[in-house]
C-alpha cells in the first residue's frame, strides 16, 4: 500500500494535480467570491480542497519527505487566508453564510478546508492547524442554528448540489469532537442533521433524509456520491437512532455490486448488475463512510465491505501506475469509451465519463482529486482504540506499522503480510513497559476458519481477541481460510470471490489516444478489446456444486510485491480458465454463467 501511495505521489496525477488542472490550481479560499449563489460557484473549492486533503494524507502516511514539506507549506498558505474573526471559506464578507432557499457551497467548501487542517494536525501534531480549524468552526456555529436554519423549508426540484453536500460539514465536527472532546461540536452536528431532516421532501439528494428512510419502499434515487457521504453524517448526527442507520445500510446494500461499489452514473437507479456504472467519488466517500460506521458500531461486517471497495472496485477503476482513472466504471468492462452515455450526459450531451483521464476536466474535475483520499482513508481505519478498556482494534489488514500509546505506554504493532494476496498476517507487538491490553482482530465474514498460532485467543461477536499481559516483543500468526464462492448479480450471473478479492477474466486490450495534455506523459485514453470475437468466444461456465467452483489458487513468486495490480501475485486457475483480481484487469469479464441446477 505504501508503494502505491509513493508511486501515486512521484509518478501519478496525485502528486501534481494542481499543475494539471486549473480547477485544482484555483484557490478560492484566497481569491474569495462576491456571489455565493451562482451555479457551482463553489466547485473549484471542492476540487482543490479534496485534493489537498488527500495529498496531505498521502504525503504524511507514506513518509515522502519532499511531498510532506510541500503539503506543510500549502497548509500554512491555507491558514494565512483566515480572517481576523476566524473565517475560512470562499466568500467575501458580504456574501458569506447564506441560508435557506438558496443553492450555495458555504458549508461544503468550509468542510473541505477544515479537513485539510485537521488531517494535517493529526499527522504532524501541529496545534496551529487545530487552532485554526477550531476558530473557523466556532465562528460558523454562531451563524447558524434554530433561529437561522441552513436548509430550506420548502420542497424543491431546483439544483441544491452544494447545499446538500454541506451536510458533510459533519466530517469536520466529528473530527473536532474527537480531537478536543468539546460537546458543542457534537451538539451542532445533531442540530444540522435535524435541520436537513426538517426540509420537506422531496428535494435534491434527499435519499437519507429521515422521512425517506422511514419509507421502506422508497428506492434510492439521488446523486450516489451524496448518498454515500451522507451515510457517515447520519451515523454521527443520529447515533441514538440505530433503526435509521440500519434502514440506510439496507437500501445501500441493495444497490451494491460484488466489487463493493454503490452504483450511480451519476444518479442512483436500476439494479447493481455487472454493467451498472459507478463513480469514483462514490467509492471514496463510501470507503470513508464505512470506516466511520465500523468505528461507531464496532461491526466487522462494515469493514468487510470497506475492504471490498478498496481492493476491488477502487483498484479496477484506476490505472495501476496512477496516471489516470475512469470517472465512471463497471464490474464487467469490455471497453472504456468516451462515447458511452450516462444518466447525466443524456441530459447535457457531454459524454466522456467512462474514458481514462488524469483530470476529467472536460466533464468535471472531482473524481481525480477525491481519488487521492481513498487509500489514506483505508489506512487510517486499520487500527482503532477500544473506548471502554486499554486495547487496540485491528479493523482492517495490510502491510503496516502502528506506533501509538496505550495506558501511557509505547506500543508498536507490525503487520507483515502481502494481504489481500495472501491469507495470513504475521503480527509483532512491542511494548515499552509491561502492559495489560486487549487486542481485537477482525474476523472477516468470508473466512470459513480463522486461527491464531503462537498466542492464546478467543472469539466474540466477530472479533478474535488476544489478551495480555504484554511484555517486550510478542509475535504470532493470524491465518484465514477462505473459499472460492459465487455471488449472484441480479440477472443470475455470478461473481467469483475468494477472500477479500473478486476474480475476473482478463480481456486483452489496446489503448487509443483521445487527448495529449500539454505536458507528457499525461493523456486521455480509451480502452478497446484487442479481439472482439475472442471476447465472446472465451466464456467460462462454472459448476457451483464443485468445491471452490473447480478453481485452485496459483501463486506467482516472481510477481513484484510493490506492483501487485500490474502483475498479480495470485490467480485462480481451472479447466482452461485463468482469473485474476479485478484490479489487475483493465478490461475484464466479471460476471459468469453457471450450469443449470447448481
């Protein structure tokens, strides 16, 4: 994972997106707008804010010194835009803090800047970033409330994209609450969600409004990105209402493909079939939301879903070298053409979301900035702290090193593994002084067996628990036993999964240049199959009555562990069939037919 982060910074668009896209380069936090109500006036603040947030996390988590120093400098520049009263945002004094029946991006833009500052504080310990975020938030808390609601009080079909994105101001409120313990931030989060719920439905992006979640028969139909990001707002703002959260999860799961993706091209509609489109922004917001929900609910199944997204849909929609991604992608992808329409382009005539691009400036520069956040969100969720006893929780797995303190004592935990490409994690726990600590390890729902070798353990509620006392250095191995399983798509075809990975039939492809950017090697491309007839001819049929569908795992010891998505270290092999991880096949068939009766 670290190798992918470094590669994205050094050779991918993630490290230089502000030089590739004028929308990311434009700094509305410094420039300021005189009109808060123009259509998508806030858009470039989203592009820059999400990119700088992701870039800061990539640089900090990977330890890339040059990029870390550059991120530090840009964060200092952001802090210098703060007004004397604490305001950080995109509007001049006369235009700021709009409310009510008007489209605006005030809270959305503020939240993107605040998350940059809060991520920087968490990664560096710089209290200046935390203080800056607190001053800005404290000001906003005085500008909205029961006497001056942010959301409207009349149902509308008019555009409210920025205003409904503003519910993610709760991202900053939750992070500030965690960092400071100040109850005002949680109180305001609850009020802001209540304000959102007080807006009479229907209104744009109202999928997770309380009235709609109470209607079990209402299907999701909003912008998928909004729906996925609002999930964590509901988790924090309505934590005392588990039924509401369960209703949201039930509806989202009904729109989820085996790769973990919530569909939406860009709006949510239809069934999650192998050809249903999904947006990269949705993948990022879903990953972050699932991490937050798993934290709130201590539910290992949510972490199973999170890793499905991160290791399948997210890898399959991007190039392994980080040079480009598809704004919209599908589980089965037999081509990636700019001419393919989507639910938005059918209205506007602006196709192009299914091609590969380092910016997608011709459509909207949102997915590329947002993509820089996805893997950092996964990594940040790998370890969490037990709230009621000294202890740590392994929510997700991958090669990593954790350095923290428990009960005032230094703790280092090393995960030595090629996960998700192998089935064991070798853990080493080092403590600076004798320590009583509980270690909870997620037991994946796909594992038919999970065992710890080298330490005593017990299982409880989906967790494997290894208790102390801990002294010096302790090592043990966590082993999982997965099966190859078939998971059905709505049309009856099946996806093939083993452990955290979905396996697909790769389709040989060729790239066709669409547009060469000003500076090489950046280019927009389409992908086409090398032989269309061969694609149709090589269609495997699986027998679900056979153990592991008749497939066996074959490992490639020559594969580069730092490039697993370019040369996968694991394949599934059967009678004339070779399947590879979804993320390692730019074009692929993900859905297969099965023998009748099986």
